[in-house]
């Protein structure tokens, strides 16, 4: 499958019909999700691997990882409606995914790779910290999106957990007007995808 083909499929993954501001339920843009997954696949971190998406939302990374040949895919999210949307889409696409409702703190399995777009912390400072901590706990390789302005903090978190940032890729997320406090119809946010690998 080519990247553009994956992107077209991921564009069909439904957004949340009534997203929560407190949970920062913004949809990862399909072009960025497809590019991130293809990048991960190039480094041997997807195909034939056990892949997890922490805060999977409606399943864009889980679906994409399975389409690129992951042996097992786990998605976990605290929001039942998001998980149900992901299950329905995966079922219609004929994809076998393990999707569960729950707090990431409750997940104690082990996988080969985590690919995630955690909350950026726009509503609660460093809301992405528990997701990073859990990712470092359950996988030796982590791909994670973060606001570009938090790069130094992400580097400190990774280093403290014994992880090295091997790559960072720049993207622009176009955030549409979703909530009452949004003053613009579109806001472009500079984000970075970090590939982090355990030194243990």
C-alpha cells in the first residue's frame, strides 16, 4: 500500500461527533497520520509488530497500523463513544483490532511500538505527561506528536526515562473551529513527531 492510498482510507475515519474540550479530542489530520505511520514502517516499527495507540480516539493510528501489516494492534481511550466509532469503522473495513475503553494507567501490557497523538496540554499543562510515561513503560520504541514549543520538555522526559530521540519530523495541524472559545475558523499549530527509542 502506498502512502497516498493509506491517507485516502484514513480520511474516511469518522471524527468525534461531539468532541470534548477537556479531553482535547482533536482529530489527527489524515496526511500527518499516514506520513507518521509510513515513516514508522520504514524503520521496521510497524509491519509484523505489536502496536499500541494510547488515547486512540476514533482509531486513525490503530486502523493505519493494521493496514500496514502490524501483527496486533491495541487502541485504548477513556471515551466510550470514541472507541465505539473506532470499532464500527474497523469492523466495516474488515480489520481485527483490540479496542478498549479505559484509563491508560490501567494498561500494563507490553508492545513493540507505541504510536500516539496525546492531548497537547492546551487545557491542562503537560496533559501529555502520563501518556509519555505509560508509553515509555510499555514499549521500547515510541512515536508521539507534541506541540513544537514543548520540545525541550519532551527531551527531558525522554532522557529521564532512558529514551533517546532518534528523529523529529515537523508537521502543521490545522485546527478547525470546534469549541466556543475558538476565535478563528482555523488555527495552524506547529507540531513535532518524535521517534524515541529505549537505551535499555
